[in-house]
C-alpha cells in the first residue's frame, strides 16, 4: 500500500473548512475513499473547489451522455495520454458502471477493440481526435456525432469532458499523481 499522492512537496492544508471536510466525508461514504486527486488539490481550497465544481458538473450532472459514456471518454483520452492515475481510477469506474471488467480493461488498453455500439465509437473517435489532433477537428467530425444521435449540446459535453481530462492528465503526469490503491481491485 502506497501513501504517496504526488511527487511534489507543497504542503497540505491542515485546517480544511467544514465544507471540504463534509465533502471528504461524503466521498468516504459513497466511494469508500477520498480520491487522491482531491487530497492533492486540498493544499489550496479554492483550487480544490474549482476542480470539484468542474468535475461534478461534467461527470455527474444531468446531460445527454450517460455516466458510463463520460467515464469512457475519460479512459479513452487518458489512454492516449498514458495517464496512470486516470486510467486506474476511471478504468475502475467503467468496470463498475458497465458491470463488465473486460470492457474496462479493453478501454484502458485500446477502445477500438472493444465491442462498442456506433454511438459510443463515434463519441470516442471524436474525443481521441480532439486529444491527438485538435486543429484537425472539422464540421464533418461534428456531423459524424450528429449522425450517431448526439445533439449539439451533447457535442459540447463530449468536448468538455475530453478537454477536462486532457488537463487533468497533464497535471497528474507533471506531479506523478498516484491513484488510490483501492482502485486496482475494484469491479474485477
């Protein structure tokens, strides 16, 4: 078991607000842990708040994408970026939400070999292209999503989730952020 969260020694906030402590308690209750990414951000509660507000809006709020689809985007983007933290944490989420450990593993390794429906494949192809070659996104890419059944609002959400995980992957890589050990054995 590793207690390392990041390679940076920027201290920790020993006086977390009641709001943050309540949020961490809620994480413990719902997830059985406080994700290390939250611990990493807790040195500055304003940064933690900005991160959690954006994450919760993108990943948990009602929208045209299912929670599984959003987690699949997180994994496909993180696979391109080879982000150990996000592949471990969000790979576990795909396994849990889908009830399919094989799907979770295939998503981590190469979503293209997973048995996906046309909607999911179009969504992930777009998210990966946005990650690898953002300057090459064209109207035809957006139209492919529309043809797969996505609304323009859904396209915004796909791009936002992909963008959020590209940012998160880079922060995790720069800081050598480590996932909670518990994620490795979940939903297998």
